[in-house]
C-alpha cells in the first residue's frame, strides 16, 4: 500500500465526521439565511441594500458560503471537505518525506475535539497533527488550519 492509501484508511472515520459536521453547519447556515431573507426582504428598501446584504452574508457565514449553500449544498461542501483532506494528507506525506520516511505501516489515528488532534508513531518518529480554527476580520469565514510536525 502507498503512504496515501494507508493515511486514507487511518483517517476514514475522521474524514466522515468532518464531512458530517460541515454538512450540518452548512444546512443550519442555509436555514438561518433563508430566515433572514424572509424577515428583511420586505424592509429591504428601508434598511438599504448594504445592510440587507451584510445581514444575509453574515447569516450564511460569508459571501462565498452564501453562494455555496444556495447552489449544490451537498456537492459544494463535499468538494470543500475533500480539498481540505487532500491538503492535509499532502502535508502529512511532505512532513514524513522531509523526515526521511518513505514507507509507513498501517496505524490507528487518535483524535478528539471539534477539530482534531492526531498523534502516531512511524519508524520511531512522532507525528503530531493539529487543527486550529483560523480567521479574522478580513477572512470571509472561520476555517480550519492544519499543522503537521514530525519529531
């Protein structure tokens, strides 16, 4: 098995949880956004276009998320999570390669919390994966940032 296949197997449960949580979040954003639109549409001219769209985008989690959840919600969220997973896996493989590890054996991933933290031992190397919540005033939505350390 390749390193990618072994990592995919080890992270299967976590990947499914990530997708499930993100779909639930997006569905909640869709419902909240529909409620804001229903409430503010009649008052749109009174409150102004800027205030209307600011409220709609805030309910959706940002302009990009508004477009994603009103499009193919499941497809868009799945694509987003798959991209996140692919980037995370690439970081893991890159960190392992930099540490001189070119082959790995199957392992069990330990994770906890809303994001995840994983620690596993490969070829006497301790690999730590940490996901933090990132974002700021100029970021459209809160997002996950993954760090990988090999010691």
